[in-house]
């Protein structure tokens, strides 16, 4: 696969921050006990696993398994344990199912949050 769009480096560096803003707003709008699916169309760990770790640290969210399981586990690093990496799904070009790159994580808002 080839990159469909050329993106300037500065935009690549800004994108994880934009997505954190979206996660923050989505978590605020989510009712207690509600579920949030976070999905990106990139293989960049900063936008994927690192933003999952950020959300777990800063937002009233718990990571839950992203089901059904189709993709591979998340990449290690970004402060995610192996158990948490197994709960997310990563799809990479050249993998067994050979898709464009994307990522899926699922969260549930803490029941006592507003």
C-alpha cells in the first residue's frame, strides 16, 4: 500500500493532540457507564496506543476489549501493559489480513463520573 495523501511533518506532530481534544470532549458527553469506540486510520503509535494511555490517565474511562477480535494486538510501549495491548486492535499493511493501517480501542466511562 502507498500513502494516499502527503501530510506535512508538522501536521503529523499535531494530530495526536487534536485527537486528545476529541477524546476529552467525547468522554465529557458520554453518560456514566456508556461506551466509546476510538478508531483511527493510521498506524502511528502516538495517535493510537499513546492516546489510549493518555485517556486512561486523564479521563474517567476504563479500557475494555475491542470486539469482535479481527486485528492484531497493540504495540508495546506508550505506557500500555501487554494486557492492555491485547484489548485494542491494530491493523497493518502487510499483515495477514493486509488492510490499510488503522486502529480500534474501546472504553467505558466510569459509573460514578458525570
